[in-house]
């Protein structure tokens, strides 16, 4: 089911400053992209073998705002794993007793592909995103 690591997501308090640090190190940095459905603005840092997603709150109801309230310096928010088929992944997660967050239905993620999030308590405290490739 799992094909590989797509990205590591880091919640940041200052998106422009965080992106500039990676750019200063020679990384390819995307333009900011607002994702109102998820309550975030994202920037992707592209590396040879994976990506880093910088997350910043978009709106007061953003889940990233509450994350940053608990972690004022920012920090790793989630890992994104690639899967062949998101519907198959959802079924296998359910069969394994792993809870899918929200209504259990895929949403469109930052890459325009369907995604699901699994409950952190079912992955040793780590929030895991599954993205169809």
C-alpha cells in the first residue's frame, strides 16, 4: 500500500522567513499557495529525494494556528506517505482499525491529489497523511 515518503510538513510562524532559509541553502522553493479547505498556506521545498512542506495558518480557524499555539516555535506537523489508490488505502486503514480524521472521505491536497489523514494515536503520536500518486 505505502509507496514512499512524499513530504515532511513543518508548521512555521513566519512563512517567508522559513522559505528564505531553505532558498539560501540552494533549495528550490515554490510560491506560497493558499488552501482554504485545509486552513493553511503552504510552500514546498523540493529536494532530490523528497519535499518539505512549510505550513502557515490561513484564517483564525486553521488547525495550524492551534498547533502553533501549543508549539510557539513551530515544528514537525505531519508525514505524508504516497499510496497507489486512496480508496484502497482508506479501506485498508479501516480494516486495520486505524481511524481516518474528518468525515473519512478524501479531500484535495496541495498537489491537487486526493489525501486522507490518519489519527496520530494510531501511529505512535505522529499525524500521517496519505496521498494518492
